[in-house]
């Protein structure tokens, strides 16, 4: 896949270098000098890249961490630009948690920050390539980029792979396990609490997985149409077919050929609904749905929580997503 946002610009790189020389200003996490546990009130000062990482840090870290997210609620995370203040704060953090391949500005800044306890969630599970499905065949952007995920100890890259691992509860649980272990190592004095919190979260995610498996087992159709092809892992996990209108980039405009393909697929698969998301424009979804005489609904990729979200946190929004899918797919 040739995704434009995965290519950091020279301007962003320059900002990173300049920003890292700036003094960190006070923030909600009150970043402080020193190592693990040097943050506000003696807590581990955690900086998370965007909501799915923030949720993990808060759930697993509990009362022992102070978490700041680089992506504010309502901001589309893929196109995030960091201020010099945010970049400076990265270097002052005790622990950085991010997902490489989602936010190029963050990838650049993390590489420059030099924080000892830096965790890339993409390293904690196996990434795969997902593209738009047409008549059962994957249509990838830039298919020459294979998933080059390798084992620990070897060079690890995943250029072109789908980064939306958090939308599969099973993969997200794998990431949670890895985050828990890394926090135990970063702050061994509270290792038992991190282990307990990790077990609690994994249990919730396992319950979510079982709910999806049961709720989507018998449906009138297995195909769903979405403007943002973020649900490849979820579709694969539960035997569904994702038909992305414009690929993994939520702001990309679909080609006329792709629109024609969606028209064909919608008829053959008996799709009922075109899904859109809360943090991106719904114009394409509504236009296509009108042309096809289909309904529209929200399928939230959970890249951020706002007052428009159908739930207060990851678990609640994923439950709402399940309800939306059951309705659209004709669950029995």
C-alpha cells in the first residue's frame, strides 16, 4: 500500500529536531526530569500517541501512572502535527507508548526523543496487509510492499501493513499483555498491580471477542461497506468481508472505478448499509448510499473519543460497533 501519510515530511523532521531542544512546558502530566516514577506525584509519566494507546496505559497503569495523549479528543490522528512544546515533552517522559505507521509526525518525534522505555505497539503483535476486497479478491495499494514482520532480535519493519490492530479484540489483548510486561519492567515496584490490571483488561477483551464471535456467527450477509478501511483485522477475525470505499486513508477520495466496483459488490452481497466515522467527513458515504438506495450508520474506528462517540471508552464503543454490524448484516 502506498499511503501518503506514512511518509514523514522534511518539515516535520525539522520541527522534531528544533522542538527537542525546547524546554518542556507544564502539561496535564507535569513531565519532570528523571527516570521511572519521576512524574507528577511520583507517578510514572506516560505519553501515549492517541486514544487506543492512551486507553491501554490508563487501564494497565491505573493509579501508578499519569497519562498524556498527544492527540486531543476530536482530532483526526493520522494527520496530527506536533507543537514544539509537545515534542519537547516527549523527551521528558518516563514511558512512551505509540503505534508506528499511524502518525508520521509521532514516529519522527519518538525516534528523536531517546526515551529508554519506548514501546511500539506494532511490535507486540503480528501486522498484516489488508486492502479493499472486490469479489473476494484483495486489491492493495502498492502491493509490492509485503508485511516484513520479523521475530524479536531481527530487524523489524512493517511498511505497508495495516496498523489498525486495536479493532481486533484478540490482537489488542496481545498488545495489552506486552504493554503490561513493559510497565512491570519500567516500574518494578508496582509490577504486581500492573499484572493484575493487565489480567483484568485482557479478560474484558476476551469477553468482547466472545460477544463478537457469537453476535456475528449467523448473518444474512457477511459484507459491509465502509468509507475507512480500518476494519480488516476485525473482518478477518469474524469471517466478514470489508469493502472499503477509499482504502485505509480516511480522507482519500475514491476513484470512479472503485465506485463502480462498490456498486457491483453491494448488489451481489446484499449489503444494506454504508458506514462512516465520527472524525472524518460523511459526504462520500451519504452520496454513495443515496445512489445505491442503502442506509448509513456509524462504525467507529476508535481513533478518538468525543461527545459524539457511542460510548465512554473503548469497550463501550466496540459494543456499539457490534450492535451496528449486527443490524447492518442481518444477524439472526
